[in-house]
C-alpha cells in the first residue's frame, strides 16, 4: 500500500486519536489548574456538548465520505489546483497551505459574526455559559456543513497534498481545544506564545458578553491575522476572572446546555 493509500485508509482513526489525546491532556490541565470557576456542573455541559460533536462527526461522514483529506488526494490525482501546477517542494507547499487555510478560517469566522443569518448558527458556539475544552468543538451542524463546503472549495482551488490537509485538520482541532481551555499560561509565556499562536487568555476575550470584545480575537490557530486586520484586543475590560462569558438573553440552562436547545437555538 502506498503512503497516500495508507493515509486515506487510516485518516479517521488518526484524527480521532489526535482529538482524544489533546482532549484528555486539556481536560487534565483544566482539572488540575482551572483558570475560572465554572457556573454549571461539568456533566450537564460536557454530555450535551460532546453529543453535539458526535452528531456533527456522523453527519460529516455520511454527507462527505471522502472528507477533506480524501478530496485533497482526488484533486492531486487529477492534477488540478494551484500547488499541483506549481510543483513546489512539499515542505514549502505545506507551510503556505496551512497559512492560507488558517486565513480562510479567520475570514469565515468574521463573516459568521457579521452576517445575521450566519450569526444565528454561530451563536450556538458563543451561548455556552462556561468556557472550556468542550466549547472548542461546540458548533451547530449547519455551521459545520457550511464550513466543510468552504474548506473543500479551498482545497479544490489550492490543491494541497493530502498529508498537508490532514496536518491542518489536526492543527485546527488541537488549536480549538487548546485556546478554548479553562487554563491560563504564565504571563510571560502567554505574551511570548501569542505572537505566533492564539492562547486561551487571548481567545477567551472573544467569548465576552461585551460586543466590542466579542467582535475581536477571531483567530483559531495563528495569532497574526487579528493584528494584521486590527481585530486584536489584548485583555478583557473586566479582566480574565471578572469577564462574563456567554450571550445576553441566553441564560436558561435547558436552552443553552441541552442538545435539543442547541439544535433549535438558531430559530428561537
């Protein structure tokens, strides 16, 4: 079996293994050194947030059996896409593809905030009354589907190698769990690290109930986009401990924590 065939055969367990590994590490970190005291019990939120993750994963596998990695291999086999035409070294293609795909995620995130119909979907993510590793994977199924379609379009146009797409998917998922973690790095480490990557303290500002703070710090993996496009807010007005997480008017636990409430939220 070729390496590309092996990659396609084991793409799902590889991604699942990385997800579980990062999730467990972040959960242990949160348990040992939480940044903020949680408003609700972990069982209520985690059971429903993770049920939404499972639903989204099954839906993606059913509607897009090839997924992003399989599509990348099909595009490569057809010779279509920018990187297939340029035929640059894999390492250079990998760096550029990861940067460009991360820029796409940043721009998509901004659009989901600015377009009212898309915000109805994205508010499921922001309505989480607490902020921890499960928040990073809590998205409405329709948002997940739209995001996948946009990512697949980008893959068709760019033509990155399948291994590059797999690395980006792992990086994106790991970054989302890391920067949504209920943890805090030492001030010096955070200040240094957020020059390159989005840290928990940096992204937590984005989940503030203050609109001008919600409309900032859109990045998921690379931190440079918020500085480049002037959407960067260093710290919340009330501080990391005093800031209020969630959305105003979205406080009923039955509607913001339970799976049925999350699925129906865009239409309420």
